[in-house]
C-alpha cells in the first residue's frame, strides 16, 4: 500500500490514535477512515483541515514530503528536551512518544484547545 492512504495511516499511528478516534477528529465514521487509509476513498478538504489542526502533516499526506521543521526558534528548554530525546535508545524514544501523545490528547480533549492556548487567553 502506498500513496495518500498509507501516509494518512502513518500519521494516525504516529499520533497514537485508533481509526475511530482519528475519524472522529476528521468528522467521519471509522469505516470511512478505513476507506481513506486503504485507498478506497479520497479524503475531502474539510476532513484534511480538521486532522491538520490535530497535528497531521498534510503536506506529507498529500505529497510524501514532510513539512520542514524550523528549529532555530526553539527555546532553551525545547533544545534540551530534543537533545535528550535524540540521545535515547529507540525503545525509550517510543515510550516518550506514547507519553507525549497521551498527554497532548488529554490537553486538547476539553474544547479542542491545548493547555498553552487556554493559558494565553
């Protein structure tokens, strides 16, 4: 499997979400999500917009080219966290990914806003 569907699945898995949860974010049922991922159906723009708001790299999904990440604007703490992460064994990186995905999901579960965006208000 290659193309948009497989990249969409990769992004869903990267975020640690089930097809049902991911479909809910995009405003579709789990069976539609499955069809998107297996290439049986093409996602529409409104769906892509919704999942992009939750961290999906839409450029990657559509083209296979990841969106470049700007690292020059990282705070000192972010640089330290990233440096520590890169120094870890793969298994530990996987655990950190699961932890941060879960924390982010909990942070955005109320009103669809992240904790930092609600603190800025």
